[in-house]
């Protein structure tokens, strides 16, 4: 007899992994964060009210775990920058970690899009990943993010414009100029 969690895992693990991987771009970190998501799911599944789909609920938890991860990373960077006198904080060294094998086989255009996506805000990145990579509807995206449908549409519009500008700038060899996470 299969448990409810096994079915939950079978139904959503692949999509959850892809979502979190696109957010953090690191296989090991993705696996760690997914473990954290599953712990939260196991601890709170009995309180799930069914006001949204299980998938929407899961991705909402995953998004919050990812945002917490980025906040912790930023605090660590700030502590390091405060400890050492590096000069201006705007001169942080960017992480140049290579893309994983799965991403490396993509064509150059897709790689450019993913690189540009890293320079969008976390809200823009979340909407693009949910809508166009995970194929969520606008309603599912709104429920997952805890936003109104209108906010999802506005953020999607701004994200698409930002991506277009970033791609055009990269074609001209210019620096990225959209706010980052």
C-alpha cells in the first residue's frame, strides 16, 4: 500500500526539482532545498486545507524556502563584506559556476535567456519560471505566489520587457542593467 506522501512525491518531484534548480542553479543546493521543502510538507500536510491544489501549495512552500535561502546568502555576503574592508559593496565578485550538464546541452539562445533571467528580480524570475518553464496558468501562478492575477500579469509583462532589454543589451555587448535579486 502506497502512502499519500509517495503519491505526492511521484506526482510533483520532477516539476519541483526543475523549479528549484532554475532558481538556484546548483544541483547540490537544489537537493538540499528540496529536502527542506519535503520536511515542511510532511510537518504541515495534515493542516493543508485544500483551498488550492496540492501542486500550488507545494510550489508556494518551495518558493518561500528559496527566498529564505537567497536572504541567508545575502546576509552571509553582507557579513563577509562588513568583516573585510573591500571598498564599495557594489564590487561583489559574481559567481561564475558553470551551468550543469542538463543546461549545457541547450542551444546558445536558451543559455542566453537563462543567463539574462538571472539578472531579473526574484519576482520576475519566479513568474517566468512558473509560467513558461513549469507551464502554470496565470491563476495557478497567482495562487502559488500569493498574489492577485493582476499582479502576476503585470510582473510577467515587466519580466518579458526586462528579458527583451537584457537580450538586446547582450547582443550589443553591454552590461546588464536590470535590478538583480
